[in-house]
C-alpha cells in the first residue's frame, strides 16, 4: 500500500518571506515601462542602485512570474553592477550579485547562481548590513539541492543565517529559518536532529507571542512520525488542526494538516477516523482547485475504503481519479493499477483484473527499478497469479522479491504479506519444508504487526482519554471560577441596583430622544441620496445608450465608406485596359469587402465588440465564389467552430483568408482542373486558434521560396500574421498548398 503524503508549499514560501525586503512586501513596482525607463536613464548613484534592487525583486515577487519578469530582474542586476563599478560602490556590487542569485533561483536554476551568491556574500560581509549578509548566506544555501551530498552544506548555511538573526535580535525570522532547517533534516532522515531544531523554533515563537503555529505543529508531527513516536505525532497533528481551525486557515497548509491526521489514523487501522480527515482535506483541496492534491487524497481514500472492505466504493474512487483532466505521475499510475487489481480480485472479478495485471507486468519490465514501487508491484503480480492458480508463473516474481528484500526489506506489513504469499506458493508446489518455514515467519511477522498496531491503538485511546480528562478539568475549573465570580457580583449588584436603575432610565430616555432625532435626520439624508442616485442612474443609462448608438453609427459609416471605395474602384476599372491594373483593383475590392463585412455584422448585432468567425468565414467564402464565378469547378469545405474575436483580430484574419482563398481560386486549378479548397478554423489548446486554408491543386513551383517572394499577397499575409502576433506557415507539395496561421486569442466571451 502506497499512502500519499501531501507536501505543503508553506516551507518554500516561508524561506522566500525571509528573503523579501519589507519595502517589496509593502509596495511592488512592476510597471514594465517605468522599469525600462529606469534602465535607460538611471543615474550612477546609490539611490538609483537601491531603486533598481527594489524593482528587480518586485518582478521576482510577482504571484505569477514569467520569463520576461526573470529577464527584467537579470537586466536590473547587470545595470546595478555596471553603475556600481562606475562609482566604485562595492556594496551595490554585492547587492547586484545577490539579485542575480535570486533571479537564478526564481527561474528554476538555483545552482547556476552559486558563483554570484558567493561573491555577494564576500562583498556584503565586508560592506553590507547584517541583514544583507544574512540574505546572502540564505541565498547561497538555496543554491544547493536536497540530495544527500548537498544537504549538510545547505543546512549549515541556513544555521549561519539563524545565528545572525538571533544575534541581531530578529527572533521571529530566526524561528522561521529554524523551522525550515528542521524540515530539511527530515528529508535527510535525521528525525532526532529535526525535532531538536523544531522544538527550539517553537520555544522562540512562543517567546515572541507568535500565534500561527499550525504549520510548525504539523511539521513536528511529521518528525515524530518519522521517529516512530506515534502518540506524539498524533498529538501535534491534532494540535495543528485545532490551531488552524481557530485561526481559520484557508491556504493549502490546511489540506496537508488534515491529510497527516488521516494518515496517523490509517496506520493504526482506524479507517473511519482516517476517512473523516481525508474527506475534510479533499473538500478543502477542491475549494483551492488543487488537482494534484485532489488526486493524492482520492488515492488515500481508495486505500482506506479497500481496507474497510468497501471494494465497490474503492473502485468508484479510482474511476474519479482517472476522470480528472490531468497527467498522472508514475507512482499514481502504479497505485491506481494495484488498486484496481486488488479490488477486482476481492470482488472475484478475475477477468476484469487481468488487464491491470498486464499493465503492472509491463511497468515492471519497462521502468527503471525504484525499490518501493518495484516491491509493491511484484507483490501485486504474485497475489494475482496465485488467485488464478498460476503458482509456477508466480515463482520467478517471488524469487526476485526475496532477493531484492535482502537489501530493501520494507515495512513489517509488506514483509508479512510476502511471507504469506511464499507459504501459499510452496504449499501449492509441494515444497512442504519451505511452506512450514515461511508460515512460521509469516506468523512471527503477523503477530509483530498486530502487536504494534494494538500498541498504537492503545496509545490513541490513552491520548483521547487524556484529552477528554484535560477538557473536563478545564470545564470544572471554569465552572468554579464562574461561581466565585457570581458570588462576588451579587453584593455589588444589590448595592448598585437602585442607582443603576435610575441612571439607566435617564439614559434610556436620552437615547430614545437622540435616536428619534437621528432617525429623522437620516430619513431626510437618505431621501436626498436616493434622489441623487436615481438621477445619476438615469444619466448613466443615457450615456450608455448614446455610446452604443455612436458605435453602431461608426460601424455603419465605416461600412458605407468601404462600399463607396469599392464602387469607386469598380468605376475606375472600367476605364482601364491593363489586365494587371484591373486585377490589382479587383484584389483591393476583395480586401475592402472583407473589412466591410465585419463592420456590417457589428452594425446589425447587439454585440459591438466581437465577430462570429463561423458566420464570417461562410459569408466571405460565398462572396469569393460569386465574385470569381467558380461554378462547379471548385468545391469549398468549411469546418469552423463558433469562435468570437474582437475587431482588432477579426480584420487581419479576414484579410489573410481573403488572400489565401483568392490565390487558391486563381492559381491552384489551371485550365479545366477541378478541386477542393478546405478552410478550417479551430481552437488549438485553451488560448490559441489555428486558421488553415488547404487546396489539392497544382501546388507552388519547385523553386518558389515564400520568405523571398516579392508578391504583395504573400507579404500582406505574413505582415497580417505578425499583426496577430502569431505564426505564418505555407507548405507546398504534389498534393497542393497549405497555409496556416496560429495565433493567441486576445478576447473571448462566454461562447468560447
């Protein structure tokens, strides 16, 4: 069984908080235009360098930092370094190295910033403030990974930062960093060291009066769980739940806290309590729309239901996991397949279990060996083969498991299951001495598991009893305190009752009179405000109507002007006898019509800002058929989704369509050749749209290079694609020509 522990991002955010200056937290300046202005015209002085540091960190501190934000931070660091060297300012040089290190960390390449962080530490130790030195040390620690070879150095650097904070009187920052160090020690399996550091952090927090301790309690509970101190683990995890609920914690940490308590109860076979906490964690994860956490919790719930004997419910839960629209990790796929296999075997549906057996077998053959996953997959395969009576086929997997178990024995529960499976295999194959040996080993392990589980269950009962007794003692003391307070108050109340009654009566009369006057004033004021609001609403309504009328009038006039231009061009063409000039005028008329069609649609619809491209493509294609009089020679196939685009994108897209279709009609089918022009407009992903115009005509000549073509139409299509901020692609083969434009949808309404 693989139970999933959800890793909270709280510790990462905690470390980032230590590295963010107060000025950045107070107000972030992430205006790109102002930042570029600062880079171009920043003076070579210390104030400008400090300003660049704040702006660079502000871009890194954005909730969703993109590549351009990282680049802006790197540019700020480069300019800081140049200005610092110009005025011989070593502290500014150290701060520029520190900013570059932070930019490497935020961009996911922390190890590349190690050289910069070492230079920053050297400079800021000599020329910077104590806090800047601490930040440089912490950043240097962040350049090391959590792998065993890097972790001791990382922890040592963070400990140096903690010592600086304590020496400087910044106790809360020191406690936060100690909390992070304790979490790292758990990664290194040093649970005793982790508990020592975490409890030190707890003492400092309590000394400073810090209240939000739910995250630390949860981490301490995890450390005790790793140290096999189940009672203390459950105690601190329950304390984390109590503290978080009192403080109304709403972040992802709440999900982690509930899940850890559920895992505590799961390990002692209290599946009802485990499911209660898993359900709480799942409900909270769904409010946060955290899909990866939802998957992990559903898999935990499936395991708990299976251990309860609710195999159908376990299967339903696995179905829900597979329906989530997100990619599954390797360990999740293994957990799901094992879950299906064991549930179907328990329900005696061996035919349904067979496909999952084949998938697990393929995973074992193809995947690189990871001890935990490899062992549980082998046990599942052995279990299936024995249930289907194929004991001989199970023998190789059993032998491989036993050899592997000498190096990675696993937990007692897994060892007991392996011994039982070995006993069944030996019994079926007639190896009685081996069967007896494995059965004795199984009984020994089973008794040990039972003893351990019962011991933990007794610890849980004792913990619950202590908690209930403590609550009762608190309630009794509270009742005694209330009785004493009541006794003391009786005398005071009796002495002051008459005086108080008179004063209260006078006060009530005064309040009633004052309330009457206030009500009267408020009624008059509210009446005036209501009249003003009503007048303002009427004015706003008129302004909205006028704006809509003006927009419609503008679109109407633009459409009329374009029609006038088309007519003028048509008139002009009658006086020309040059075929190229007449063709150019015809092309211009088609382009004008493509634009006028958009404004005509906007004039006749209520939605003044969006064009239905499904309608537009069919209208424009129909016009092109009639204009060129293709007859039955060319067939047009249109496959378009209902996509709404704003005018800024609809116009260039319509012109691209006009050029592509015109070229296909004029050049793709020379002579009496017949063919098809296919037009497709569909979404490509969540935010992109792809327009494709494909014909099965003669294709382009072999020496034609689109990028070097002087053709106006080709230049126009490439320019329009760039205006859409998209990509333009043209391909030619013996099967015809294909033109594609891929662009980002700028404005989409509810239809999309």
